[in-house]
C-alpha cells in the first residue's frame, strides 16, 4: 500500500510538539511493509539537512493551472523536493510562502500559507497515485475537502492531535477558497461565524482518528470538544482512538547516545545515579544531593499543560525533599515565575527556557519521577518515554495519560501515580505519595512493571491498517 502523510511537523526537521515525534516513528514502522511518503513545508531553519535525492515534483495539477489568482501563481512556481529518511520518502514543499520562516507556527497569514500547502499536498497525492491519504491536524485539513470533491478521490484519513487548535479565521479572510484552484463551498465549514479548517477536515475525511481512546471519549463531550463535539458525534462510527507509540531507536536507555550513562532493567539504579550526577554537572548545580528525588517536567508552557496548578502545589509542598528540573517555553508569566524560582531556590529548582533534544533525554534518564499536570492531554509521549527509562510518571487523569498510567492498588499492575486535573490538593497529595514511593521497596516493582511495557508501534500500526482499510472500502 502507498500512503502519503501531510503534516506541518516531522522529526528531526520541524518539531514543535508531539506530532513531529509521533509521525516520524509511525512512518518508520509503516515503511517496514508499505511505501510511505510524507509531505511537509520547507522552512529556512530545519533541524537537520535532508538527504536530497535530486527529484522534484510539481505542486499544481495541470487541470488547475488556470491564470488569474495569486494561489495559482504561487503553486505554479512551487515544487516538492524529494528526500529520504529511514526508508520514508519526504517531499518538502519549496515555496516562497515558507522559505523565509525560521519557525512553522505563529506566523502572519497562517490561514493562507496552510491552505496553499493543503492544496499542494492534495496535488501530490494525485501525482503519486497513492492508495491512502493521511492528513494531520488543521494545517492540512483543507486537503481532505479537496480530496472529497475530486473526481479521482483517494481514500482519506484525518488524525486529530489537539482539538484545541482549529485554524478558524473570519470568512472575509478566506474568500480565496472559493476561487481557483480550490473552488470550495465554504459554508459547511462555518463554526461560530468563522471558517474553521478543523471542521472542514472532520466533515471531509473518510475516516477520523485521534491519538488515544481516552481523548476520543473526551472530545465527544464539551468542553473538550471545543465546540466540535456535535460534528464528532455525527461521525462517531468513523472515529477511532489509537494510542501513539514511540521509536525504540530514539528512546531507549540501553542505546541512548545523548545520556551520560546507558542502563537497563538490571542496572537502572546505577544508571539513574550516574545520569543524575551528569545532569547536575550539565546544568551547573553539582551540589544538589544525589539521594533526593528528582522530578522532571518537559513541555510547552501553555494553559493546557497545567503549570499554574503545579506551581500552586509546589509552593504549598515546598517542605518536600523533591528537586525539580523544567525544560520548556511559552506563557511569559509562567516563564518569569520559573526563572524567579530558579534564581531564588537554585538547590531546589532549575529552569531551561526553550527546547533542547539532548537535555530532554538527559532529564528523562536522570529523573526519578516525571510530572505531567495537564488539564487535557490527547495522548502524551513523555509518560511512555518515562516508563522506558524507569522514571515514574506522575500524571493527571485525562486523555492518553489515563490510558497509559495505572496507579493500581495491585503492585503487579502499578505503573505510576495519578491525580485529578486542575486540582492543586490532588497534585500535592500525589507529590506526597511520590516522596513515600521513592524510599519504599515498592519502587523496584513499579520500575520493573514500567520497563517491561511495550510502547512501540508494532500493534498500533496494525490498528491504523484497519482504519485505512475502512477508508478504502468506503470508495470501492
């Protein structure tokens, strides 16, 4: 089967969140048995230089190459440049709309850039004559509307990675969608008086997935449907929750070249100690006592991630022996608070603003616990990374976190600590339980349970195969 994915992110080239990691690891697994292609924008600042093959493909279908609109002119000048990565063929959309960007999100005219990119992805699917077309999040959602209206429609799948981001824009900004080469009827995309790209994808895709069964259930109800639960309920029979997986070549403490000391289930205590010593040296805090529990936090500092709740619980439980290392950026007020804590409590708290892939691995390997205080979480990957690295996750009971972390009273099944979202008292009590677990013989059992879990893509790839089959059957 020939599968084309369309996405704004793909590790290691463009990474802003879990989408990049998820798609890179999924396609790597799919490429073992299928022909897999990925379309993504070519921006100025890539995380890695692609392995170019020298081949190029047009981004405008001949039948749509009409004169008169700016979109047609831009697409006529653009090209897809082919590269290869881990058995996957990558097609970078080389257009003046993206070539000057250092970051993929937060740019002016996003509604226009991603509409043009979506058309180009649709065109590429027709040119490559793929068997299945798989679009990810609102940035590529319009490609599904084009696919649905095409006389040569290709079976399609749309994956929701985060329903909170919908690409909604005033209709006066999206009038170009009625013109060549789109020629779309946009009235069905109306959501609260705006043209909603996410809704367009939900209405147009042959099948819909999201990244965990728990998040699927949450999005069928408000407020986690973010206004679109009624659309998802209409498509409920075509809507599947499939947990993300992880790449064992990238996240594996036995072979990880980014950490200070590799380790496995047999020597994890020694490995943790060596990595904690290395991390403390790396961040300039060598005097922090090694024998105190270390809690890691990594993520975008946004409302969704629940950092205000963490701060409240942390300040109320400052008597606890935990030390904290935080990696992330986002909300300025949260950043400033973390900087203040890092300056005034250097033996307790460290904050690194931004994202650093090597530091992320080092934090996972060194930490005894990993905290994810999310208010909602479609899937989450760090709790899976934590399991693999013997780092006990402390997570809120939402979405994919509750699907993957079990604070069972039966020690044979316990794989972490769970608390209620947006509840500082519940989180505070979870930190108290972490303190007790750190010195308890139970910790050995929990770490063994976690490190024996299989979060690879093998089973989940089969689940996607079944959804592709459903999408294909719809058009037969």
